[in-house]
C-alpha cells in the first residue's frame, strides 16, 4: 500500500483533518448535532464516511470544537464574507483645508464649500490657519475666523478639536454629525 504524501499544513484558515493537533475534540456533525467529545482520529474517520472533512471551528475552546464540513467551501465562504465586509467598510479620512487669517470673502466661500463636501462624504476636516510675519501678533483675528467656520458648519458637523496654536499655525478639527 503506497501512502500519498501529506500536504503542507494550512498557513491561513482553519486547521482540518490530520492538521488538528489536539487529541480530543468536541464534534458537531453536518446537521448541527453535537456528537460530544471524541478522539480526533475517530472523528476524522466519521467525517470521511460522510464524505466531508473535520474542520476546527473554535481552536481556543477546551476541548477545541470541530465540525463536519467541506474545507474548500468553508474557506470560500469565509473569504466571501471578508470581501463583503471590506467593501461595506468606510474608512474615515482626515482632509485638510489651509487658510490665512486675512482671507477674502470669495476665497472663504470656496473653502467652506469644500469643507461642506468633505463633511457630507463622512470625512473629518482639519482646518489649518497659517500665520506669516506680523500676522502672528494678531491671533484674535485667526480665532474669529475659526469661530466663523465653526458657526457655518454647525448644522452638518461638530468640532472635535477646538482651535489651538501650534507654532505659527492654528488648528481645528471638524467631524461629521
């Protein structure tokens, strides 16, 4: 009788059949019935009789829980679930808007339109106010400008980090409501 060479152990995904390292496992059959705790070898033989694999579904339990499943189908469905979760996941980015303390009205309106767009898409917005030269001595102008921004976005966003000075710039972070 010639033995077929063993496949390498699975690097990703659950352990199955001869790769299960525990001597005993709690077995659940293909219909969801709990067959109780039995030796791993015996469970693998029973799974083979039904034409399925013994797959370790909860390796951290004591004893580990194994189920009669088709490994390929199990891995495929797990991968499909992960892909769907990744698609529906929304990563929240931080967008940055830079201004100067003596910004003109039209420029201000353009920047506010972008802030509204970013907040509408569900992103956070970091408003950076840059001071150059003697503008630094007029910090109150910058504070007034950031308060004006705060008032203009009050219905769609909230202030996550209130205005603060960091070197030559004043920062404020807005988040969508």
